[in-house]
C-alpha cells in the first residue's frame, strides 16, 4: 500500500483520513456560503419578526427589551387560603380588577381532583401584580382570608437590570370600557399636566382592556393622583391606581389600532376594600359623576355610549341610614347562619349597626329585577346614622365576596320601614 497514506499524524489520523476530512470541511464551507446562506438569512428574518412586538403593545418593560422571563416572575403572585369551592374562573374574575390576567394555575390533589387551596396568578405587567398583592392580601373571599405573596422563584435581584420607573408615571386599572383615553386624560388633568395617557388595546374587539398608564409632566401630580384616585368610583367600577414599577416606552395604546387591518365582523361584535386616602379634587368628582350618569343612561338603553363633553351635575341621592347589598349570594340555597354575621362584622367597620335583615325576594320582585342573577337575596344593613351608611356603600360596592361582585347602594328609609 501507500506508505505515506498509512503514516499516523499527531492527531491520530492517517494522512488519507486527514485528506478526506479536509475535503469535507472545504465542502461544508462552500455550502455555508451558498445553499445554507439563504436558509440562515430566512431564519434570521423569521427570528426578528418573532421578536417584534405587536403595534398595540402597552408594556414598558417588554418594549424596553427586558427579558420576558424576568418580567414574568415580577408579574406572578402566590395565592393561598383559597376556598375549596372556588374555581380558577372565580379567581380570575376576582383578580382581573387589577389588570389582564394571563394565567391562573391551581395545584390539584390527584386523589380527589380538587385544588389544594393555593395557586398562582400571572398578569401581563408587573404593576398589576403589585397592586393585587397590596390590595388583596388578607381580604375575605368565600369566607376565607386570602394570603397573597411572591412565588418562591421571585428574586429582587432580577429587577437590577430593569429600566427605572419614571416618577411621573402611574398605572391605572379597572377602567370602564366606555371611558376612552381622552376622557381618562380629562379625569386626571386636575392633578396636573398630563403628557401621555395610553390604554392597552384588544385587537379582536377594538376596545381597550381596562388598564394602562398615565404620565404627568411632574412627579408631585403623579404622587397625588396615585393616592387620591386609588379606590375612586368611575363608571360604576372602582379604579385601581399606583405608581409604576418598571420603566420603558409606553407605546401607542389605542392609537395603534388605526394602523391595523379592520377586524372581522365576528371579532368586532365580540361575544377588597379600598384604602382611605385624600379626597380627589372636586373637578374630578364632578366630571366622574357626569360620566357615571352617561354610562348608566346608555346601559338602560341597551348600549354603552362613549361619553363626550362631560357636564358638571349635582348628586341627588337622599340621605338614608339603610344600605342594601345585592349579588352577595346566588340564591336562597347559599344563605347560611353566618352570612348576616359576616356582613355585620364588615359593616361595623363603618359605624354602629342597629339591624341586619336578610331579605328573600318574592316572585314579583325577582321579575321586576328582570330575573337577574343574584336578585333573589338582598341584605339590608341599618346603621345608626346616614354618614355610616355612606361609608358602607364605599366599602362594599364593587367588592368581591365568594367569587361574586357585590353591589351596594343607599335604600330609602321609608320604603325600608314598610
């Protein structure tokens, strides 16, 4: 044979083997520069497209390039002491008041198929998780006090690389769908100059998703608005407001929908207790009252109209020491011996209660209410004075109890005595 070809080289290969390897490497380099070049270029473009955020994205951290996994950790909460009768759907409804819930997962017992009384809630943005943790920890839901905290994989160190949150920016959630960005800007304008107001858009319905960001020209108005407007009733919903957690570009909000193709006809039709803080400016209260009336009138007509130029109105609610709570339970079968005591215990935080009445509606009353869910049972709280009743309405209205959102209002005292 060929002696030279049989010589073993320092790398352990014979010369013949080394020659074959060299030819293979040369061929691979040629492919890299020709056939594979086009494939790699296509993969690169596809990867860039996948990284490109949708035009209507409202997520400062994500838009600033923060690692999605770190944002996910910041946007996730542990929820413990959950009533065993509550489902993931109940938990999602309760926590969606603070922002869009991207997922709810509850640990299941394989033997019984029931959840173990704890789970995790993840939001789209960290601000929603922080708000929920501040507001819901210790709140009674379904007769049990929720325990809210960060999951075990939460590490404050991950925030070190996050963009600093602008001190002029606040996060706003639980915004009624009838409130546009322009109207929301007008609501917050009495605190100071508003530089930007963006709400997260739903591409399918072309409506906002109930949350977004407001940025003022200065820090002081943002601080004041975050305290005064958290828990403020606007459009029959309780606003949830706090300073932002992560910095970054705001995005275009609802304006981005203009650059998207029109939706399909199907998509277009689209099938706690607040902290007591400073009173918002009277101008804010007046504008909000006008908007609330616009929404109520539109709802009575079967549609929700977009409020335009709000007018200042005077409230005409007659003072009364009686509060009626509705939608506390679904029906008679859900009433137990502890229900009245629970409501009295909560209501007594607002003042001395003279009497608690659990009222079962007659067939006529249920029909008059249109057979609405939760209309079968009402609870009346009679306070010693009207001021306590007003505080109770603020305490109960919009609050979640056993997966149901309670409606509270003053009730005419003369009608109550009949």
